C-alpha cells in the first residue's frame, strides 16, 4: 500500500497528503482537476462521458495518485498510473496510441506508464511536484517495477517550432539506445519546422532527465491537446543517486 505523506503547501497552514485514490469519488475529483487544467486552461478537446470531467477508457484500469489539501479536501494534483498487468488486460498502454512501441516489447512485463499529470494553479510549486514524484517512486519501489514510461507534452501554440528545436537539443544528450526507440504514429513534421531556436527545457521534462530518463525518439503530434509529445523512458536502475536518496525514502514524511 502506498504510504501517506504530507507537506506544507504554499497556502498558509495548509498541508497536502499524497495517496492513491481509494474510491470513485476521489477518481472523479482527479478527473475534474484534469478537465480544469487540460480543457479550461489549455484548450484541449476532451470528449468524456460526463461534462466537466476528463475521462477515457484507460481510467478504469489505472491507479490514480492524488495530492489532496488536508484542510479543504480538494484534490490539487494527480498522476494516472497504468501498471503492466492492467495494461495487459486492456491490451494497450496510452502511449501505444501515439507511438509504435514494438522495440519496447521485452520491457512490458515491468513497464509502468504514467500520464495525465497536472497540478492546480494555486499549488504549482516545486514542493507539490516533489511530493507527487515521491509517491511515484514509492509506488515503483513497493511493487518492484523496473521501468517508467510516459508522454511529456510541449504546447504547440507557435506551430511546433519550439518543440522541434527542443527535440534537436534533447537528442544530442538524452536519446535512448536504438533498441528502445519508438516511432510516432502522427509525427511532428520536423523538416518543415525551425529547429534552430534555443528553447528552455520545460521544468517537468528537465526533472525527468535529471532523474535519469531519456527520450525514445522523435515527438508525436497530439491533435486533441495540440501538443508535441515526447516519449520518456526511465529505467529505475539508472535513477540518479541524488534523486533516489530524495524520493525513495520509504519512511520520509509518512504518517
């Protein structure tokens, strides 16, 4: 069972608790937060069953990691986690819809997918992200899974030039070995875009890379979210030692 952990939020006297959603109400609260961030804030085209909720067929097979404000009970951060046995039952990872993962077939028995990560605007601090990551690390450690995968999104409000330049920049040092490459099903047209810009690496991607992750090739274009999606792979054995000490203390901050 994932250990409950707490921290003080940026709001005075508020504390956050991280845990896996224990019931349908908690899952719906996470879906409502996702809708608020992805649809209302970012303009994504979402087609859930219920208005105001971001829902799809993967949700029922996933564990939902949530950060909750202890005072208000509000879910203010979330990650969706699809473990390998549930992906096998479903027949697919979400990443399969955006990439051909044939070369990663041997990893599937130990491959955990994360996605739909978001944080409420009022709680977007490094401490909140660190708390969510500690929950992910705890999840992987307790279950003994060896690989973490997910799509890291970059907005395409400029038509994709920054995303294309970011791929050029990241591919120089952070490209996975050839045997772990994935091919985008709807590729970003890199040759038609300006790849000579000098973009800042988004904080979330920067954090993954510092932890020891790599990108598995060229980004895909997600038309529903209008983002360029980079497939990120993190072998747990390669996790940076400093990150391991920070995030994988089983008793750190637990209640």
